C-alpha cells in the first residue's frame, strides 16, 4: 500500500536543563546519571530529521529548574487551531503549563486551562473522528469530559493499567488518518490497557498494528508518524518490521537518554494541528 506523508508543524523544547532529579514514573531513577551532551545531540538529530522530511519545527525556550520541559507533548492538545492546555498531576511539572501557555498566547492562540489533571498529548490522542483519552495514572476522567466539551469531538476513555505505560502516548500512536472517512490506523500494546479498554480498541480499530511488550518497553509506541514516515526508536525492531510490512517507512531515531525519564520521540514532540 502506498502511504502519503503530510507536512506537520511541531513545537519542541531544547533539553538544555534535562535531568532526572525526581521520580514520578517507574523509569525515573535519580541514581542513574543523564548524559546531557548526548541527550542534546540526540534531540538535535530528531529535529534535523523532522526538517529533512519537510516538517516545520518551532521551539519554546527552556527554563532552568524544569528538567521535564523537553517533553513538549505533555503541554497541550491542539486540534483545529484550538489549544487545550495542561494541568500536571505532579507538582514538580506544574510550572511548565505557564511557560507553554505564554508561547501559545504570543503566537496568537487562546488557551483553555483545564480544571482537572490533564497532561496534553501524553494522554490525549486525536485519531480520526475521535479523541482517545488515557487515564489511570495522570489525566483524570473528569478532564476527558472537559476535552469533549471543548473540542466537540467524541472522546473515548481508555484505562491504563501498567505503570510503565503511565501515559497513553507510551502505549499507542496514530499511524495515519483519512480526512475523507474519519478513520484512523493505529498501533498499540494491548496489555497496557484494562480488558474493557482492549475490547474498545479492538472494536474501533480492527486493523491496528499490535506491538509486543518488548517493543513497547523500547519506547516503540512513543513514535511520531506523518502518514508515511514513522519516526521510531531503533530498539523496537519487531515493530519496525511490522510497520514496513504495512507500507510505512520507518525512520529510526535514537532518544535513549530520554528513556531514563520515561520519554521518547513523541514525548518531545507537540503537534500543532491547524
């Protein structure tokens, strides 16, 4: 099958202050040092790869004392030029919301600030005519209701049950969407979800790519797709083979230093959907 890429607009934040100073997910261990120089090179490689594939990259200035600000995806969900901001579960990350809100407002956007804990694209994934919404560790079901009211799109709650997949974007991503039909093609790791949520995903996306735990633990599902090219962790070898078999073009980019904080390619990438 021939896949078609679409130019995307991404918002990112340089990892100048990236470190692991606290533990808010099972990946984070303060006794494991981060190679900040290597993290910077890996991030720059990702940015260069995006640009080489025709995508626009814009940056938010990093702020001292906010080591997780590099994970731009958690800052908001942007659909149709409307910005639904963040309300972080962990107090250490809450100041990030203000920094990203400042950028969006300077760029001419109004920003809705949720009343309930909600971590942007970490737990909110537009998938065709739906918004898939994760809960269980960070974003609350009450925030899902706010999202549906704000965007007027059916918002499908999905229960995450494995703490290693604490955000939806560690367990699921959208490969492609059809503007004509509103259908989406996704990849996900079934065991990250409750039995009921697995059944919902099976019914909504019967043709989904199913990942193994090995590939999910390698951050293979924390990927970004432009409809043809899939920017993916090179360690997720089984998933890469599946993507190729489905007509996608895997573009491996190593963000292994960011795995130490529980993040990867998608975590570092906020998409601005006009």
